[in-house]
């Protein structure tokens, strides 16, 4: 048998976790669902997102793309780096970390698509 190449997309973790891990647009909703912050925590981040993108992370029903938020912060940092903006980026990274840890803790150990993939891998296969 020849070499096979498997491409895993960003949504792979959602399927693997039975829908527990967030999509790129559900990080803030999942953080709220997991009760990972109060209405005052991450206030500078919340104000930044409200001012720059028009979304309220505490009550928004709209999906907020976490990659767009991070990109926006990085572009602003290139234009005008400041301690406050660096702290906002750190808050976003902290929130991402909390969501991923909480999702991992809520993921049940069960056979998943990853287990099936691993069982089918052969020596010359590649995963991207």
C-alpha cells in the first residue's frame, strides 16, 4: 500500500470531544457556559472587543471569531504597542487556555474518530 496523507482541520477537536471543544466562533460562549469568568473579569479585554469590534463578550448572542480578535490585537500591537494592549492580549490567551482546559476536563474518555484514525495508520502515512 502507498503513502496516505490525512489532513485534519481545525474542527477535528470538536468531533473528537463530542462537541465539547469550542469552534473558532464559540470560545466566549463556551467560557460563559463553563462559568470561567465573572462580568468583571477580563474587563479590559471586554472593553477592547466592544470598542473595536462592537461585541459584548458577556452577553452577546452573536458568535465572536476568536481568531479575528487575536489578529485585531496583533495588528494594533504592531501599530502602537502599549502595556495595556499587551495585557489585553495576555487576557485573551488566558481565556483561551481556561476554555481548552475546561473542555478537556469535560471530555469523556470514549472511542472517537481519533482512535479510529490511529488504528488505521500505517508506517508511511502522514498527518497534516
